[in-house]
C-alpha cells in the first residue's frame, strides 16, 4: 500500500514540474486569405468549404521583437 502512495506522489511531482515549463512560438503572416488560414490549421483529409474572415475592429497595435 505504501508503494502505491509513493508512485502517485512521484507522478504528481513530475507532472507538476514538466507541465509548468511549456513554451510556444507564434508565427504571423499578414494578408492571408481565409482559405490559406483554414488549410494551415486543419489536418490532412479535412475539407474546408467557403471559409470567410471577419476582422472588423481588430486592434493592430501589437508588435513583435
């Protein structure tokens, strides 16, 4: 019974450590069409019909460094 508690504690410890060290990268390509964006985020075998973009009121003050 003590071994099971140790294993649970070990999984909890390593799960906490590895889940807090996550990083990502965002690559933005301006002036894309709706069809191009839809094909980038969908996987193989996915069919996109009539994609549209609605970007009214988008705040474009963000910059990258």
